[in-house]
């Protein structure tokens, strides 16, 4: 039986190809992302192993705050360097820094991306313990010299001798470029930009005079790394709060930290590749169902000559196994190309992630081929069982192609799933866990997919109505063809349905978030202009800039708002930092209790829901620890609603801190009597000196803040694009099989006078109706899902939901285009139907 | 022999028509230099054993297939001068078809199937004529039924009605009774005979059954791709007698 299956599988090359296509697409994205992340990981492994090659020990503070994207350690006083150098066994040691610094290009625009790889400022040292190798020029010495990493120098077209403006914690300054360096042996680590100074300049400009982030130490070879670390630890006074790591430990830690950050990214990619594979499942299932129906006679003949049900079923499963194995292997190989494409794509949008060579882990091959094959075989189980149930007598009969599905049980199961899902959603609306929401959404999706065949016919007939009345008998046949096999229509449309539902739900979600952002900013920001940067938590506008703006004659007031990581109780959130002295009337919280005015450096404001969650009331006290390790009990002075962040503190709190505090926004009110344009001009001289930040009027600022959501949405769209391609391929395959199945019908139509262009039109409209069926159902499902998610995640209830009408229309037009595009090849095949052989196949 | 009928009187004719499939050793001469005419307003039958080329001849005459050499005319139109679009239009307007089976589009009802060639050409057709045709096949009460709801005989009657609906130059019927019981077969043949006698249509039918062939005014016999002979006003006995000696 196995050999027979193999022979039968290979005999039908066209069918083999079509089925494998779905599997190839499904697995290639998974393989692409796997190879991509394996390659990134091994690239960074090699990079840090190389960079830290000469580092035997690493000394840094014991105080840290987990920012959610890795730990941030407190600065260390430079005096410790002498202690370290004095330890027996140490041959060299230097300070190390990775602070925020933005290199401003010759055009006045900052280099690097706001939300891309980090932009660092650091120490350039000639010590062998330093991480940088001078490529050209020399190391910077003194307060007006800088060195850049080679990639940044090239990107900014800087050569040694040029003036380079750099903006950092203490403001914006111009330096002379004296050298260009490589990080290890590459031009830039991970697309980050680096501005390097001598240690005193770096400390003073980037952080605080006398402080560095950590120390790099090289031993003289007399001690092992572990012994060296112990010796340094022993020499450092307890009060210094410093700890020593071995070279291997810091390499491992840095690598894993980068991997954590990249991990978010690769998890994200993997999630979408599984969505693509899931959608691929539908296509595979559909193809097997159709081919099983088309070979009903073949199966019946096998039964008639003595094959058991089991044998017929197994023969189809064997075919699935062969196709799955073959498709997955090809999918894996094409994933290699896809991974290259992926990194090219990310490079193009500014997310330069270094990938040297190509890392293909053996377990990745096994895993992907295994997943692909299992998925294929699972998708084939139902059609295979159905084949086994074909009565032997069917061999003598004409194949029944248009099956009327038994709907009773299907409707029951579908409704049960939807009801269960709806219960989950209702629970979520009433404040149940997010996981319940997820299960509810899943239940409703599954229910709709099960119910699909029950309503695909009436909906397709309805959607086809205009086609039938506009396109005459040809349109009428398209409509009937789209509705004649409700199961097939539902299955073909399922990938479109899922894709569109996801896109619509995300779009609705984004539209609502945008509205909320507008509301929040509109309510809190009362000024005329805003100077803002996109980076939150790492760098931003030096706080000194606010003071420069404030003193402009055209400006009456200005206030800065920033964000910084801190420990609050048992959490490490980004907290909002504002200046209570200047914020009144410019940046206003929607206070529930208490007031923002006169917030002292021993007080804190808490978001109302958070306060309830943490049992905080006005007057309670909460422990806050800053990045530099300084810790304080703060008294809750009030609660607020609708602002970025769950905690807000006064700027005063950071007066003596080495925590690098930047502003993310500076809100400005124009002086009464001053002209708006003149004020804008005056402010922009300050901000263009700075080189970073965007100066916008109130309305433009609110718009652009809301528009940031679009970037995220664009990424989601991009990732769902592959699902769209799989959906298109699904329609193409189904149409091809349908055209093949209706060969005689098409031959007859051609014989009685249907022109080739009418045949094309007939197939095209059938495709459009099928695709629109999926899209319309998907939009309904997506809007409902989006609505439930928005309402359940937001306490302002239904009003928070915004229906994205324009986007919905775009999606429907997109579905129309998908239908037209998918029909091109099948329609062409249909016109090639040989009339005589089609009729003669009676 | 009636092969040199006045061209003006021919609804369809072939001149030195040859159709060769394959090449070299696999070459098959399905039609070998056939010249034949089918008279307007007559019921003609093409007979011959399997492989004699009778279906090929019909396909060629109907514009469903192209010749290797020679010429084919529908009325006075030389089919070799037409492109695919023009031939399709010609089939739609000037030719009617009845096949052995699978004659109807399953998604269209009986009436839509009958008027299909007209709808495809976006024409309304002659309503009185169509009603007359529908009356003749006595299926007026089943017009809204899908093919799957009709018996085999009823399906073939709808097919004949469709062939007649455009009032074509000529109707080709390929074993129209092949899948029917003798009662339904007789119905169809009677109806086709009626269409020629009463409605003045032209029908060419391919068959291998002497009884059905005897409904025709004239039979053309094919053998090995050649016209082997013909017979006017046939009876089943005469046809069977003729066929016995065809190989001689």
C-alpha cells in the first residue's frame, strides 16, 4: 500500500506541486525567522567574545534597576580606578561608559534612529583593556575632542578634522573629530552610534564629573580570572557598593542582555510566522479535501477491488506525509533566502542588525521539517477519513461534485464555540484576566470558522448579486460558482477571513489608542508649542534646554516632562518626572484626589487604578529607589487618571542624583502679546542648536504623537503580509482545482459560445466574491474583536472605541484586489481548456 | 452522390478536409481528404464505426477544432479565416449543439440554460420563437428547475431547446440519445425531426444506431476517415443492410 501511495502521489505532479506550495510558504517564514534569529545570536556571541577577548575582569555597581529591557546599573565613582589598579595581578584598567549621546549630522539632523538601535557616548582609551581599536587618526584628549565609530563617521560623512556636534545629558556641544575607531573588528555594534571622549570629558559631558558606568580590567596573567575578580572585590571597600565579574561573566551577561532585547523581536516574528503557518493549514486542508473529492472514483475503485477503509485512509495520509516532508524541506531551504530578505528589509527601515555568515542549527532543520510534516498530516486527517468512507459503488457512479453539507451538527458545534467565546469576552469586559480575553477571541474565531459553510452560501449569493446584475449570465455563473460548494468557499475564504480579522482588529485597536492619546495629550498639554523626542527612557532633551527656552522674551513659560526607570515598591516602571513649579497650566494631570501644584521632593502622585491595585491612598508612603541606588520613602500626595506612566514625581527628587534624567517633552506657552511665528522662530534657534527634538504647534504635536501608533501598525501590517500571500495562494490553488473539476462545464460553455474573455471574467468574479466573503466576515469579526479588546482594556468603556471606517474600506478594496490577482492564473488556465477533450471526457 | 450540392444550399460543408493527429509513426489520419455538404432545412446523419472520423468531422464542421488542411464553411463563412473570438461568436449565433451527456450548466436553471447562448451574446433573442420551442419540448412547467432536478430525457430536451433558441444556421448533435432509454430517445428524435420538418431547422447528427439514423433525410457513411457512401430516405433495415457491406 505504501508503494502504491508513493506511486500515486508522484503520478500527479500538478497536485503534488499545489499542495506543497502551501506547505512551502507556511514553513519558509518559520524557517526564515529561525535562521535569522540563530544568525543574529551567533553573530553577537562571536562579537562579544571578540570584543571582551582581552578583558579579564569587569567592575560595576551593585545597584541596578530592571528597565524591562535589561538592567541599568548605577554609576561608579572614578576614584575606584586607583584601588583597582593597585590590586596585585592587575596590569591595566580603564573606565567604561555607555551613556546617551546623539551625534548631529552636517545637515543639523541627528544620526541614527529615534527608536532604532541605541546612540551611545563612551570613553575612548588607549589601554589594551579598552574596547575600541583606532582605525584612523588618534584617541581624543581634552574637553573638545571626539572620536566616532567608523559606521557613524561614514554615515555622517565626517573625516578627521571636522567639527562634530554632539548632544548629551549636559547639553549640546561642538567637538573636533580626531579619530575614527572600530568596535572589535566591525565598524559598529548592531547599528548603534558611538561618540567617544577621554574619561574626564565623557564623565562631565555624558553623566556627572567623577563618575563612569564601570571599569574594564586586564590581568597580568599571574592570576586566573576568578582569582583576579576575588582579589579586586577584596580590595574594594564595602561602602563603594561595587562588584567584580570575570571576563567570561560579563561576555555572557552582555550577550544574554542583547539576546533578551532581540528576543522580544524574534518572539514577535515567530508569533507571526506561526499565524502564517496556521493560515497555511487551512490551505493544506482545503487542497486535500478537494483532491480527495476529485479522486473519489479512484478511492472507490480501490475499495471495490478489496482495499479496506483503513488502507484507503492510510494511502492518503502517506501522500500527506510525502508532500509534507518534501514541502517542509523546500520551505526550510527557501527560508534561508527569506532570512536574508528579512535582514535586508530591517536594514532598509534603519534597524541594522549585524548578521555575519549564516547560522543553521541542525535542530532547526529537524524542528521545522517535523512541524511542517506534522501540520500537513494533521490537516489531511479529516479528508483522509472521508476518503475511507467512500462506498465501493461510487466507482461505478459519476462523481458527485456538488455536495450538500449536513449542517445540523456543524451549526451546533459552531454556535457552542461562539457562545463559549462570547462568555469569555463578556467575562473580559467585566474585568477578567487578559488570558480569558484571548481564549474568548479564539473561541469566537473557531466558532465562526466552523459555522462558515453554513452561511457562506447566502452571503456569497448576496455579495454576488451586483455582479450578476452587472455582468449578465457570466456574472450570474460566477455568483453560482462561488456559492455552489459552501464548504469549499468557506475554507478558501478562511485565510482571508483570519488575515482581515486580524488586520481590522489591530486597526481598530490602533485607532482607539490614537484617540486615547489625543484625548490624554489634549487634556494635559495646555501650551502653544511642544518640543519633543521619540525616545523614552534612554536619552532625550537635556534638561538645561528648558531653561534656555524659558528665558526667551517671546516665551512666557516652559516646562519639561521626562521618564526614567526606578524601583517603586516591588515594581520597576518608567516613572514620569515633571517640574511642579512650572507645570501648572502647561502640563496638567487629570487629578482624582490631591493636587499637582507644590508636589515636594518627598511626595509622589499615583495613577488612580494603580493606587487601588497597590492599596495606596493619599498619605500612604511608598519606597522609591533611583538608578543610582539612592532610596527614599515618598508620601502619596494625590491620584490622577489618563497620563503616560503610573507614577509621577517631582524633578527635585533628582537634584543630587547621578541618574541620567532627560526631558522627553518641553511644553511652551508663548508670552502674551508675542507673535506665534516669532516665538516659533526664537524657540527653533535653541532647538536647532540642539540638533534633536521636533518643535511643533499644539495641534501638529498632538497629531504626530497619535501618528506614532501608525509605525507599530505598519509593522503588524508588514508581518501579516505573508499571511495575505498565503491567502492568495490558497485562492489560486482552489480556483485551479475548481477549474480542473469543471473542465467539462467550461468546455461546454466554450462550445455554445462563451468567449475566452467571458471565461476569464467568470473565474475572476468567482474569485472576487470568495475573497470578499472572507473579507466581509473578517471585518465584522475584526471590528467586534477590536471593540471587545478596547473596551475591556480601557476603563472609559464603549466611548473609547473608534471604528476605523476609512481603513475598513481600504481593507475591502484590498480584498477585491486579492480576488482579482488570485484569479489571473486560474482564469488563464480556464481559457486554455480544450473544448473537444473537455466534452469528450464524458 | 450528393457531394457536389450547390454551395448556396449548404448549411455546412467541408472541402478536401484532412485532420492528422501526431506525426511520423504515430500519425493518425482522422479525416482524409473529405468533401461533404449538408443541405439547409434537412436532417442529416453521420454514421460509421468507432474511429471512422465521424466525431472529428462534426467537431471540424462546428468550429470546435481546426483542420490540418482543406476548408470548412458554415453557410458561406470560411472558418479558417476566423480567429478564436470570431469562431466563438459564430458558434454562439450560427451553430447549435447537443452532446451525448453533460449538456447543461448545473448552476443554471432550465430556462437559463436554454437562453445561455443568447445571454452570452447579450441578446434577447426572438421571444415568440423561444416560447414556441419551449412548447414543443413540453417542459414549460420545469423551466425553473436545475439540471440535477431533471431526468436524463428532460435534460436532453432542454439541450435541444438550447440548440434551437438562437435559430441557428445548423445544429450538431453528437449521439444525443446515447445515454437515454429508448422511450426518451424516441422522444428526442421525434422532437428533432419536428424541428426540421415543422420549424425548418437544419440538423446534423452523429450516431452509430441504425434506428435513430433512420429518422434522418439522408445518411453520410464514414469509414477510416473517408466518406464511404450515403443514403437518402433511409429505413433501419436498409441501413443495417448497408452497414453489413460497408467493409466489403
